[in-house]
């Protein structure tokens, strides 16, 4: 089917370009219960059958007490498809929720990260795949530039602090209109998380900014992703990348008129 081909092409491109998956890897997909990570799991399972590299795929879900529906139907669905899936209840997260119901994302993520590494280790995985999409990369890029004063997004590939896991985001080129359609076509039981209902105001503003501009420029996110891979540091203001002492004065002439304005 067309959607499947599109996904395989986009995920294949990310996996190849960033050397995300290598021969002999065991990839554990962090399944949140949402459309994105489910799409990621299905695509990696397809890729494992077709790609010239030899790797295996398993999946796991961390229960932190925030799912809005029972996880059972998702488990049944995965079992019927023969997916190697582990469901882990993270008791420290449940205690945190009980003792500090208003804890922020930072603490929640820290607890999740610890659980994720522990589960992946138990599964014998050396790679952990997360379902962040092109939308997440673009939102993060704008949020960082506009609210934290940094030009950065999310790492497509990075390593855990101890370097024992490669952390990958193979949906970097896949937008959420694709994951929504694909998850729907699978008929998979999506399990929403309570937090998905309270998207922060900054995120909401960025999302509505995108949908407004995308009415006239539907390829906006593709262009932004290209921009992230096509830096022109000499046209930015980071002194680490400007050769101010060169005899030719590289980067300086174009700055002067702006400074004189
Ligand atoms: S949005 Fe909810 S689940 Fe996600 S990190 Fe924040 S507190 Fe945790």
C-alpha cells in the first residue's frame, strides 16, 4: 500500500543517513501507546524483513500511571501480530504520582529514562528507538530558537550517558499526518496518555502557527528539516564559527552594514 511504501522510504532514509541501525543490532521500540510509536514499531518490523542489514526488533511500554484506557487491548493486538512486547509497571513513577501529583515533565522524564534503560538492558537491546516525528523536530527547533535562545532541535541519533545504548529517532522525516493515517489503517487500539490532553501553551501556539502557515506552504516542515541539515554558520552569530582574525576577514564584511544601521 502507498502509505506503507512512503513510510518505508522515509524511515529507510533516516536509518541510512544517520547510520541508526547496524548489523546484529537488537532494537527496542519505546511504545507509548500512541499513533507515532506504533507506526514506528510496524515500520521497523517491516524494515527488518526487507533491509539488507540483519537486526531484530522488540517493543516495551512503561506504565507510569498516566494511561487513560486499559492497556490490555494493545497487548492483545501486539500478541496477535507476534510482536515481542514487554509491559513494565514502574513503581517509583506510581509512587511519585501519588506523592507529588503535580510533578513536572522533567521529573517524569527522569523516572521514565531510568525505567527505559533498565527494561532495554533486560531485553538484551543495544538500540532504543523513540517515536518522535518530523513535527516534534520542527516544534522543538522553533521552541529552542524562540524561547531558549539556541539553534537546536532533537538528536536523530545519540548515546546514553554510559554509552551502553544507541538512542535513535527514525521518524525524523515522518510527519504526524502520515502516522495518524497509518495507525488508523492498522486499526490498532491507541491508548492515550492523560498528559496528551494538557499540551503546554507554547507547544499549542507553535502548532497553530504551523497549521496557519501550512495552509499556503504545505511543505513547510520538509523545508525546516532541510534547514536543520544545511547550516550556514558564517551567517549566524556564534563566534565559535566565525573567523574574525583571518586576513580576508571572512564573515565580517556582511556584518558591518547591519551593525551600522
Ligand atoms: S507530558 Fe506527562 S507523561 Fe509526558 S513527560 Fe510530561 S508529565 Fe510525563
